[in-house]
C-alpha cells in the first residue's frame, strides 16, 4: 500500500470513530431522555401528573442541560460525569416526589436540576438521616 493510500485509509478510520462514538452517545442520551420521562410520568400519592410543559419536552431539556453541565466539568470530555449525573437524576426523580413535582411545575428548571448536588436532589427524610449520621459520627470523634 502506498503512503498516500495509507494516509487516506488512516483518515477514513479516524473519521469513522467519531461516527461510532456519536451513535453510541446518541443512543445513551436517548435512553436517558426516556428514563427521565418515565420518572416524571409517575403519579404522585395524590394521583397528580400535571406539568407546565409536556413531559417529553421537560425530559429533553433535562437531558440536554445535563449533557452541557457534564461537558463543562473539569477533567476530560464529561462522559463519566454525564452518565453518573443522569443515573443520579433518574434515581432521585423516582424516589423524590417533591422534586418530581417541582420539575414538572417548572419551579426547578432543567439547568438548575443538572447543577444540583446529592443533598439538593435527595428526599427530605434522606437529608435528615444523613445529618443525623454526621452528628453521631462527630460526637464519637
């Protein structure tokens, strides 16, 4: 193979990597959008599922805001941060009815949700339990 043909082949291989990566990333992003939509679709104890916007639109906003948030994080491309944050958001939207309602009603925007830490995402009883545990550990020391 000539050097020119090898260069063309290498360029084609390099061009294919982003496509493969993009397809996998897009599948992952679509999966997370569906997961957020599923969590937002859960009825609360009162049987309410009202929202300011259609739930699919909210799910897309949350996924996009989380993707942007992750890309702005230090230390690389943000893939690991994105995946970890989306898993955390899906878990907390499932468990925390108050947060779910705030997101549906527009009280918490997608950008705010993406930037929340674990204590801001957690249910009040979980936060209280963590605080109790921290106080107990502090007393032991």
